[in-house]
């Protein structure tokens, strides 16, 4: 039922089950129901409510006489995911690390691989890029072991992106080209676009602006108009415009990138893009516009990062 988007009906049924679980004092059932109620809230982007339900679920799971490590791992994994959506990477890192540890040795390889991937992304947001690369490599190895080719290619692309910011640009470029060749074999346009977008960022770091623009053009052709990859491309093209002393084009591209990241709930990238945009207005002496942008970031930080229940909008 959770897959039909009939949230109100599903929520009513789970609340009835919750009443039964409370009356029967069944900690396992209470934890399972709270897990599902949290999932409904998460799907509706009510992140504070989801977090509240999952914290209660974790507390109930800890009351069980015989600990269910699989259930606790699932709850910790969900708490890590909601922390990511609330812009709390350090909290996400804590929960996801515990989830990965509890997934160890269980028949839950896909779940563990996804948790490792999300842990890598949280570490990257915290600037722990070497740890992020380790977790990403581990996720890659697990996906390879269960023969999920598409996810393996995606992990190669993300691992390459981490290599690129840890002075391993040659390794990153080689891995991306290998991933791109496999994505071409699968005829997977999204993965081809992701690989080209990451290559564009590597060329930008190297100062090879021509190849960066060329890779952006290739990536744009693979992504649909509203894909978050278009935001990544627009940010690269904005940085190229900055490097070639074209501030108006840079502003236009940064604004387009910010809109794309916002639509995709990519909070960290949205903030970073707006900060870069504000610096351009600061250089132009447009202080009211700088203040407006910084106020937009501040309001969002106060509303969401301090456990606001509203979705990013």
C-alpha cells in the first residue's frame, strides 16, 4: 500500500495497528509500525515527523528481549536518510555508520551497499573526502558482488568524483572513462550524462576549459530538462564563465543551477551555488542583492536545519 501514494489510508491502517501493538505491549510490532509511519511521513517530505517516528521505533526496538539487529539496522538507516534530507550530515554519518555495522554479516547486501553509499555522501559533505572514498569503494565492491551492474557504474562515477578532489585526478578520469564505456554499452543515458558531467568538473579543475565545455554539452544531451544533472552542468558552465571573465553569463548559469538543485532537494549544492552567486554580486558592488541571497540561505537554515518539518521548497 505504501507504493500507491494513498498515504492517508495507509496511515489510518498503521495507526490502528499501533493501537493494537500498544495494548498488547508488543515492542517488535510497535517498532515495525512506527517504522512504517515514519516512511509515510518521509514520502510526504514531513522530515521532522519521520525522524520523530523513527526515533520512537529505535527506542522500542531497544526494549525487545531478543535484539533484532536487522530491524535496528533498518531504523538507523532511515534515521541517517532523514538526517541527510534535513541537512545534518554529521548526524547522518553517526546513524549510517551504526547501520552499516549492524548490516554486517546479515543477508542484507543491497541495504548495506546503499547505506555505505549514503555514508560516503555524508562524509563528502563534511569534507572527509578520504573517508568518503573508502565508503564509496566499499559500496562499489558490494554492488559488484551482487552483480548490480547499473549501481556498480554509478558507484564508479561517484568514487571517481571523490578521487578528483583528493589529488587523484588521473585515476578519476580513467575510472570515469571506463564507467562511460559501460554506460554506453547499457545504453543508459542518465549514467552517460553523469559520467560526462564529472569529466567536465575534472577538466575545469585542470584548467582545460574547452574540454570542460565540450563535456558539458555531451552531458546536457543525455539528461532530460529537469534532471539534477542539468544543475551540475550549469554550475560548471558558470565557473567557466567566471574563469573567462563573463560575469553576466556566470550569474545566469549559477541562478539556473540553484533552481535545479532546489527542485532536487540537493541542499548543500543549492547553498554552495548561492554563495558563489553572492560573491559575483559582491564583486559588482551590488550589496542589496548579496544581502538578499544570504538572507534566503539564512532563512532556510533556520527553518529546516533546526528540525523544521516543512519540506525544502
